[in-house]
């Protein structure tokens, strides 16, 4: 007699190690469709050979704990934002496959803008949209997909179209857009439809694997707990109530007419041409760094804090370094606080946020007070000593004091205090001053001040 062995898909973790003591069970309720859908996705990842390339993105809702289960890349995002995060992943990681796994309250309510625009752009991702006609995780409130007359926690007399509007048919909406390649609505309330759902998920992932574009799979799913029905009764409710309003069908299939498209790898020269940067002809030497530069520049609005960061990032980019620039400023244009994060690295930048800089350029006392303690030991703090009347308190960092405001004012251009500071920083790194001069030439908006800025750079580099 043959022995039948039932085993968990290799697309899942062997144990759900993030679940403390419940490492062998899921958190889903009996009769819930999420567990069935998870199984179909996990098997598809393995069978299609894409498990190591896949990033699963799950927002708020019953899908929020997908990272407990799937042995692939996982990102957990804010309510409704999965398509936005997926856009970033699929564009940054050319070889990735992205699954945006969302419920109806998430995708069709707070996330409506994200899903519509991701679909309209034809982002290379697969959206798995679980429609159970209710807000399941938060206690059974009316969802955008709740049926007319359906009693929920927030519609105790039944959904009234005059006050709550009509149930939204997302597959019909998505299929009207030009860019989506494949749109289908399926269900998991019985074996026959589970097998159709299995095929639809695999087809959608294959579309993405082949570089064809955006797929949208809506899955009608039972939610016995929030609908307050026994699992078998809930399956009957799905068949008798939901499917007549949400018919199961292929709404769009243009797979055979689409041409595969994979991102082109742009060179730095291509990028310079697009953003209008002229090739630098002068021999400016090389931007050799002993370590990656993770820089925080801070001051008050009007000191050129953000433009300083942009110039440093521009210099790094032109030297074929991996760079990023992230601004942070208060509501005031001038006089308020401002700071920015600048990465200049020899390898890809994982995040533009710099919590532990190895360089701080402090333009005023408030900046030094706020950021002195986050500089890593051995890092360097550049202090505008004209406005900062105290010394750096730490003895495990290097400190460079520059009377930047005084120098700029003495040269007749107080607004160039930021140029004094970043020139001092680059000089400290033994970086050729021509790199900064070239950057100022290309980025300075007031060309009548160009000569004065160059004069200030020369003065900083010639001083002891």
C-alpha cells in the first residue's frame, strides 16, 4: 500500500520562528481563505523557481503577518501602501519579482490611489487582492466591497447605497486601464475554484517573470469569523451572495500581444545627459575615499544646508560613486531648522537615511546640540565656530573648527557660508578643489555670484 506524505511547501519557513511559542501554527481563523491562498502562492514560488527573487509586500490587515510564513523577501508597509513600496522594489531591483498581497479594506479604501496608479503605469508586479467583503482583522466593519444590504459592525441596518455607496468592483476598474496585462477574479470557497485560483496565481507570476508587466488577481475568500457564520455556511454565503455580484471571470488577458520589457542599465554618462550635466573636461583627479562618507549637514533655513548636500552628492555621482541625498526641514523656508543626509559610497546605498553619520557639518549651535551624540566614534565634526560658541564635548571624534560665517562675510558674500563649510570638508579629505568649482559652476543659480564663490573656494584651500 502506498504511503501518502503531506508536507509543507518549501516556499514556507520550516517553523514560523517569529511567532514565539506558536511556531507550528498560523494565526488564521478556521475556514479563512488566507491560509489556502498562502499555500497556492508558496507552491508557485517553488515550482516556478522564483522563490529567491521574490519580495512579498504585505500591509495592514489579516495579511500583515505574511513575513511569518513565506521564505522569501518580505516587506511590511503602512495601510494601503503596498503598490507604492512594490514600485520602488521592482524598479531598484531589476531581477526581483514583487507580490503585493492586500485585502479589500486595504486596497480598495485607503490604498485606492496607490493601486490605480501602479496599475496605470504597468508596474512589473503581481497584485493578490483578497476580497472577503468585510474588514476582518479589525472586527467586522463595512469594507468597500461589502454587499448592498450587508449587516456589518458599522452598518447594523445593512449597507445602504444612498449613504455608504455601492460595493466596488476592483477587477472591472483595473481592467479598463491600458497598461495591465492580466486581470482575473477567482475564488477559494470550494475545491474546483481553488484549482482555478492556483492556475491564475501561477499565470500572473509567469507574466511578471517574463517581463510582460502588471497582473491583478482578485480572490473571493470566506471570512467566517467577521461574517459570524460557520465555515461551511460561509462558503455557501460566498457562492450565493458574493459571486452573483462579483462574477468569476478573466477580465483582461493580453499576454500573447505584449512584448517582454526589461529595464535598460543606464551608464553615468546617460544619466548626466538626461539631467543636463556637462561632461567635466578638466583633470580633477580622483575621489579616493578611505571609507564611505555618511554625512549629516545641519543648520537653519537660508544657510544653504540642502544645496550643500546636493553639491556633495553631485560631486560623488560624477566620480562614479553611489550617492543619495535626503532632505529634512521644518515648515519655515528661512529661519527654521534644516538638515540633510548625504551618502557617498563605493557600493550600493541600502538606505538614504543616516542615523549614525561619520561626518557632521554643523552650521549653528542647535545643530551641534542635536547631532553631536549620533556621530560614530572616530568620525569628524566640522563646526561653524562663528556661530557656535562652545567646543565639541566628545573626545572620541575628530573636530575641525571653521569661522565660516566670518570668512564669507569678509569676502563680501555672507550667503556663501555653506561654500566655506563644504570646501573645508573636501579640503580635509584632500579632494581637488576643481571638483567643487565645477559643481558650483553647474548648480549655482545666480551666475553673477560665480566668481565670488570661486574666490572663496580658493581662499579656503589656500589657508592653513
